[in-house]
C-alpha cells in the first residue's frame, strides 16, 4: 500500500535518508526540514507500507519553472526502498502513485537526478520511461 507520509513516519524516513546518503544526518535539522516540507503544498511525500511497516519513501518537490513556460514541474528529491524489500516492485508502486497525483496537480513533467554510481537506479528509471536528457553539475561550498 502507498499513502501520503505523516509526522509519525519521521523516524523511519530519517533512517532511510541516512542509508541513502551513507552518513548520519543531524537529526534536529532533518526534523525541522521534514516538518516544513511535509506540510508544504508544493511537496509530495509518499511511503510504501507492507504489514504496517514502512518499507519505502519518495519525496517530490514541485515548482513553477519559467523555462517551462510557467508550468508545474515535479522533481523527485529522494526515493528509498528498504534493502529487504528491493526488487519486489515497491519503487514502481511509489512512482506509479506519484504519477497519479501528478495528473491531479497538473504536473506536466517529473524529473529526477541520480548519483552517477547508482547504475541500478538509472536502469529502474529508464524502465519507467524516464529519458536521460541532462547532466547535473554541483558546486559545494568549502
């Protein structure tokens, strides 16, 4: 089952994001961002559950972009499926629900950026009809 995330999902989503980023994120800052983002109408936070256990998470932030003629574009920020539940279609379920919500919110395009090292993730998005059209460049402050 896929549903909208809620405040009670914070702990499991925190653990997912720490796994995804391969580091421990400062919990206080994470909690503040989670609360702000969860209640922002421009964001979509979804969780996948199996037997009352959250096993996956997807976040999508939307915005009106000038270079898309002021249309609403969604960008997947994070997606994570628990390691014990991978290759079972959980990611597809999350993405399918996002696509349904995108239709209701008149989101004309969903974008995603994925680390170059995550080749299996790239194959997943290609299977889901995402096209590789851009490169991402990152500047980090020192």
